[in-house]
C-alpha cells in the first residue's frame, strides 16, 4: 500500500542520513540502534535492543520518513503542545485512511528511539503511534506534531521481541501524558534526577501480554534509560514492564 507523507525529505537524503549515522553502542542503555545502508527504493533499519527491551523495532520499511514540518512547532516547541491522548485522533484518522480501516493502536512509542530508527530525520519529538490490523504483520507508525500529522511509515518487523504487545484499550486509560509528567516532576527528588522540562522525557504506552492494565513508562532523554512506570488505569507506580 502506498504511503502518503505530508512533509518529506527526498528518499536519497534519508538514505544518506541512515548511512552516515553511526550511534555509539552503550551496553547500559536500554535502547541501542544501528542503522545499515539500504537498497535503492527502500529504507532498512536494524535495532539491537538490550535484554528485556522491545525497542527499537527491528523492521524494514517501504518508505522514507518526512523532514521537519514547514511550520515552527508551537507551544513547548517540542511538538508536544497537545497531550498524547488528545493527539491520538489525528494519528488514528491517518492510519484508517492510509493503512487499514481496521487499524488498532498498539503503542505510543518513545520518540527519540523511533527517530533514530528512521535514520535521524530532522524532526521534533512530537508523538509516535504504532498501529496494526488483525491478521497482518505490517505496522503503521504515525507521528503527530502539535495536533498535526507530520508523517507516517509502514514497516514489517523481522522479529518479535517478547512479551508481545496487545491492542491498547484506550477507553480504559485514565492517565494522559500531562499527568505522567506531573508524577515525574513530583517523584524526581526520590528518583535522583533533575527535571527542568518534563516534556523532554520520552514516554511509552503499551499493553503487553504479561500485563493486567496498560502501562506508561518514562525514559531519560539523553540516555534513554528507564526512569518510571505508572499503571495507565490506576495511576499507581509499577515496575519496569520490560524486565
């Protein structure tokens, strides 16, 4: 299925970024990414997550990812002027239109990891949403920046890292990203971290097969280390769901 990108760099530029970007591996980081050169007409990314971590997605994609939006991001200038749940309808509409009428949300993916996995296009953080349709291994990832779709890419995982993700029951989720950030700020002294701008921290929302409820997780912006997890229904602190 063709992928419609609203704002994009030409494929050659993205491939060049993927070829030239060589992040250093840090064994103590939960997420490690090693992009490899892609054949003409397709961009490929290979991720090597640390033990117990599901990201980055190990996948091949059928499209390049977009460049920066033409308009300067508003609000916090990180593309997170709207909360993650308030931004979801824009991503859902794009997935239904361009991927499948049966598209279901499977995850809100940490932005820094996804951007690296896509070859480091010059985009702001925003929010990344992963959709799937029942019976298909294909995944459709949509980025929303300040309430507008910035781009989308369709991928197919080479491997699945257990525990597997399940459809997110969004109607059960009572915590939005702003409430998660509030908890981060309140717990920062206990966690031994300094939070100057909570929205710099990446968030993940998943519903793993080992979970009773969906869980929000917070990741440190420069190292991608896990910081905090909260039950997305009760708001209670829970252990790292990937360990």
